[in-house]
C-alpha cells in the first residue's frame, strides 16, 4: 500500500521550462497530456515549429489536436517529421503499409490493457500518431500513463533491485488471443523474443522510466520464475495509478501524438455495440538503454 503524497515531476530536474511561442498549449493535467491549438498540421512543418512541438512532446508526453481531420497521407506526413515510419504486419492495414486501421465494433481487439507499443521489437516505436475516424456516441476514451513518474515513486529497495536488470519481451502474449497458430507461427521468426532494460533512460531527456508492460513483457531475466512473476506483477501495476494518468475523450477527427518511450496507454472498451474506427502511424525508434 502506498501512503502519502506522490512525487509528480513533469520535467527533469534542471530542465528549462520555457513558454511556447508558436502555438497555444492547454494542459490536460498537472503531469501528462496537453492540447495544442492554433496550428495547422497539414504540409511541411517549419523547423522552429517542429522543434517547439518536440519540446512539448518531451514535456507533456502526449499531445492532443482537436478537429485535425487529416487524410491518411497527411497524418503519415506529419509523423515523418519525427523519423522513419514503421510497418506492423500484425495489424490490419489502412491505406498503406505504414497506416494501421483499428475498426472496433463487435469483434474484440487491442483494448483493455496497459501497454507500450511494439516493445517486442529490438527498436520499439519512438511514438505514434492516432486519429479517430469514427467515434461511438459515448465511451471509447484512451488513457496514458507517465512511466517516469512510475519510476520516481517506486520504493528505494525496488529501485535497487531493478535498476540494471533486463526483461524479455515477446509479441505472443499480446496477440495470441486474436490470431490462430497458422498466422502466428511464421511471425515468430520475424519477431523473436528480445531483452530490454527494466528501467529505460529517455534518449532526449535523460530521465529514467519503468519499461515493462502487461502485453509483451514475459519475465525478468536471471531471476527464478516465481520471483519474477511476483515482481513483474507489481511493476506493471504502476501504470494504474491515477496520479500518473490523463484521459482523453475523442471526437471525430481528433489526433493524439504520444511518446511511446515515456508512456503506456489503455484504450477503454466501454462502447459496445457501437463502432469505433481509428488509424495509427508509428515512428521507428531506437534500441532502449
């Protein structure tokens, strides 16, 4: 049980927290999540605007753009300002191999679990840009959690156990409930299990972040399985803490752009039998260290 006030550091100690000059930023919480207003996401971003948006992403971890209504191509072009786009053969394809389409209605899909995207890859995604094409009349929110805050508030004895430890990530736990063995078997060669640090260092801010999740982390390496299971269960629960979270209620045409290195997210499946359609592009990342 946790008692007392949690440490909620939005930016690293010593970070110069400057005002934004090229758009209006409206915080959605004290720690994580901000709405960006007064910019047009279509077309090339001037370097100074891209730089300021990147600073906002680092400081707030997930950015929201209301009523963007981008085409799939415009959405992909916006994401490319942050690097090469990745493809994911495990997901339904949209208008191109770089656009994943989530058409959620009666068929259960990737919801109801806290996770970071594609941590089963050697180079998990830097971030993702998600747009809602169709929204249900109620429900269908998405939540994000700040995993640097999760690290900050761990007990010191837990920090000492996991700082420097590694864990195995595998795509099978997250996907076997959706696909049969005949589809999954060929992909096991393409996506073998990988090891990542349990505590990741952000390559741009230098902050330490908890880097394990329910969907893809199977066990901590070099640890008896029972001990690993117990410790991993405790660690993945840290994303559930409300003080580390922001919740976004979608409208059609809204966009969320999140730092996949620093966050986990959870799509809330509370709108059946209504339909929810989204398209996502993901930006290739670096190898965690």
